[in-house]
C-alpha cells in the first residue's frame, strides 16, 4: 500500500497523549497546513489533536461521527452517522450482520441523540469548521478494532475534503490496513507485535472528561474580549 506508513514496530509506550501528538506532527513532516484541519475524536483523541494541530500550526476541531454497530456486536461498524445527520451504510457489512432497515433506523436515532448531546456541549465554544476542499487529518489516541475511527473517516469523507489523512499513534496492523482503505494516507507511529489494551501503550493514560475537551477547544477559539464602556 503506497498510502500506508508504519514508522516503528515497537511495544514502547508513549509518555502521554501530548507526546503522541508531538511525535505524530514530526512524523507527518512538512505538509501545507494553510488549509489543514486536525480533527480529534472525543475524548482522548482531542488531546492528541491539540498537540498535533499546535505543532503543524493547523486548525483544530472535533469530529462527532458515531458508528452504527452490528446487531449483537456494537464494536463492528456497518455504517456511520455524521454530525449533520448524513448516514453512510456499508450495505455488504449490514447484510452479513443481519442489520435490517428497522434496526438501522433505531440505531441511527440512538447515535444521533448522543451526537446532539455532545454538540450541545462542545459547539457552544467551538463552531464546526467546514472540511470541503481542505486537507483533513483525523486522529485519536490509538485504535483497537478501529470501528469508531472508521466512522469518523466515513463522516469526514462525506464533506468532500481535498485530502483525508489518518494519523494514529498506535494500533494493530490488520486494523490499520483496513483504515488505510478509507483514507488517502495513513500514518501510524508504532505497531506492536502483540496489541493489548490501548492503555498499555501509555505511561500516563488518564480519563479525559468533557470539561477538558471544552478547555482545549476554548484555547483554540478564544472568546472576544468585552469592551469597557467609557464614561
């Protein structure tokens, strides 16, 4: 695969998500960041995205896509729904999983409710950035099955970016190869021989809450200062 790059085959952990984001930026090298948007998948991926965007001097946003999981196996994505309600459905996956029309409709409603909940929190401080004709980098703190990341790529592709890049700190090779088929380029820093829980590949892997995501978004979208009235 020409668009698939592994930088290290290593079990070494990252110090934290900040280090992962900084290393990803250096690995991606020189890219035209004038029209680049880095999208972090909430919540941990937003921390990685923050440092990646900072190093690249690129715009920062979140992506609120949700996967539509298979009946009895929610980790297996048969499709995805975007923040604007657009649905991508892999008909072959859905057929194999037995996801009929009624099931898909119910799952769409459930996932859209969660997207709206998160949008109500995050979009107050950071309005959505258009991805059309821009270079888009989607990132997270790592992938295991890759279902959520795949949903994010599906969703971003629907907005017709000029180029879609998947940037991932760590993940298993079989998952990465599948995700590379959904992106124009995929770069992964480390692929371990045996992939265990994602937390094993970070020395510090604290939970990230909504308040932290809000603070990151505010730091990249500062509110205008109020003018003092002159008396």
